[in-house]
C-alpha cells in the first residue's frame, strides 16, 4: 500500500504526518511556524525519519502561486506573515525527498479531505469555509479543486452591512468593514465586542449578528457555485448555537428562489460541520499526496 506524507502548513503551526488516510496516521509532529528555512528544515527532519514516501501533500496558508507554468510556482506570495512573502515551499521539499508534491491552499486541501473521507463523500461540488483568525474558503467544483487567476479568496467577499452594525470599523487591512473577514472573523468579533469570541456566552447578541453575516456570504456562494453541501469549520464555528442560526438566516435570504430539497427539508444536512473535525487539513494534505502519486503513475 502506498505511503503518503502530509503537511498542514498554517500561519501559527505546522502539522506533519505520514499515513494512508485520517484513520491510518502512523506518525505525526506539530511545531510552531518559525522562519521558512527553520520550519521546512523541521519538516524534512520529520520525514527523513520515516519510511520511504510515495508522495507528499502540502495544504498551505496563502496567498499561493498555484499555476504550474508560473516561474514562482510552489511559493507563498504576498502574505502578512512576517518573513514568508515569496517563500519557496514545493522546491525544497521535492528536491530533498525526491517524491511528487501535491500543493494547494489549506482550505482547498480541507475540502478535498472532506470529499475523500468526510462530510462531502460522493459529492463533487462542495465548499469548505474556515472561520477563525481569518476567513478562507476552498471549493471542489465538478470534482476538481477551484483554481484560476489565482485561487478562491472567499473570505474577502464584500457583504452588505447589517442595519444594527453600521458603525463598526471592521478588521480587514484591505477592506475594513466591507468584507466578510473584516466583519465576521474571530479578531473582528473581539474588536467589536471587546472580548475574545470564546468568552462570549451562547445567548450573546454577537452570535445572531455573526450568523447573519455568514449567511449573507453563503447566499452569494450558493447562488454562484451551487454547491451540493456547505461545510463550516474553524475556531469560531465551535460555538454550537451558530449552526441553527446560520441555516435559518440562509433559508430566509435565499427566499426559496433556489428550488432544492436540500435547502428546505434537508438544510440540517446541507450546512454542516466537518466530519473529520480538526483532521480535515491533514487529511486533505494526504489526499493531495494521493493525487500527486496517481498523476505520476
């Protein structure tokens, strides 16, 4: 059986693993994200101590250069993460380990992992949104990960301001209070309410406002991409009160225009948490490795 390596490359921490799937992780390592040189060295130290790999998958924070024809393919591009702008990811790993490397955004990896082993099995058009320190989205469209000019940046969708939230300045350095991330990320919640999201009680008015912003952005995504399922992960989505609120506001905003049973009787199975939980990212990296190995075969 093929053996794959996986890296979930986050702005705060890296997770490395070896296995064949989320139920078969034979070794793992976690460490803080330091400089690119130091962090990749720790990744290589981990993988060199493992059996020979057939391929490696990397789901990475971005923005990224994913166009294989581009001279800077396999790099982080312009990121606010100090020291990581233009950092080369794929090249050093491929040269050191001599295996094919699958490379994509962390959220594209997560949606792929959920499609392979989790909440999106047997579906080929799905979106995965993570809501935490930032907001990011990955999309599987017709069975293929969404790429194009760059890659999806769903967290910066412009969303209408709610009437009871017109004075909040927002938390996005690019769009202020005009985009989804600026209005509904974890830091936006903290800035608006003066305390961290996890300290807000379940009946706090913050959560209904948060659900309305999430539903507004999802309305656009449902209308544009027509996903068969929407998966919502990330730290903010650990608040259980959010899911029923989001489902209710999404149904209201769609106003029965999209005629689908999943949006009426089945909405509890349409907007869902990741079945893989916190393993979506590392599972997705394994799925990227699997795809890279099959592409080489």
